[in-house]
């Protein structure tokens, strides 16, 4: 099974690059019929983030446009990821502990919030 998580943003290219710098992975770019790009960030063999421009989704599937997932990324190297995201974006919480795991929250370039927790 493969999982693609679709994220609707105003600037699909910059947001995809932000997440690639923050989380790693392989970035694939595909042209869409409206001249926007479908940006797919492959994080694992079966997990990808797919970034679409909001205006494209308004045309093809407006009923899902305002559905925004709450994403929690589990990583082995939480401190390394924390430092990478902190260097990219100042809108980041402090690294804290929840029970026995370290965690933090951050926003992307369009102020959508995500969370990272240690595996």
C-alpha cells in the first residue's frame, strides 16, 4: 500500500522545497494542465507528500479544498530535524518532552501547522 498525503497551498513549489529541506526525501515535479505543478515529495518507499496549488484544486475538486489534515511526522533524529527546520523557519516551538518522547510544532511557509515527534 502506498500513502499520498495531499496538501493544498498557494505556492506548491516553495512549500515542497521547504519540506524537502526539512525532512529529506526525493522531489518529483509534474506539470498540470493549468500550468501549476504537482510536487511529490517521496519520504519513504510508500509515503509521499503531494503539494497542489489551491487554485488548481478550486477548479477540479472544490469540495475538498478546505479539508486540511493534521500531520504528525515520526522521526528517529528529532534534534537534527528540529535544527534543520529552525534554520528554515523561525515559526517553531521549543523542543519539549511528552511522556518519554521529544516533540515540537512548526509552520510551513503559509502558516499551516505540523508536528514532529521522536519514534
